C-alpha cells in the first residue's frame, strides 16, 4: 500500500486558525477531508470512530498545543464463522 503525506506550516493569526478548525469540523461532519496547498492535494474518508489525542506544553514563555486525529479507512471484516464461535461465560 502506498503512503501519501501532506505537510503544511505557517504563521497565522487566531481568526485564520479558527477558520481552518471550523472547516475541519465541517469536513469531519461530511465524512471527507480534503487538504490542499501549493498544488498538492490529499483526500481522506472519515470514519465514525476516531482516536483523538491532545498534548500541551509550556516552556520558557513558549506554548505548544498538538491535536491529533487518527482512524482507519479500512473497516475490519469479521467473518461469520468467527462471530458465531464466540462465547461469554462466568
């Protein structure tokens, strides 16, 4: 399976960043995220179940907030035989 990577970094004011975040929320609700910059484009389908992590750091007057979303576009397939052989007991 091939790997595609999209990187973007720039200095922005708070209002511009809010616009990006609102667009990201809208894209998640629609089930598809499309990223574009400098002729590069990446499209990703969004799953209902996503891993969400937040990291924050303060050091010497510098602040950092990292937000990470991860998910799989490939849904795991449970074969009928495996599902029917499961049991729960006490």
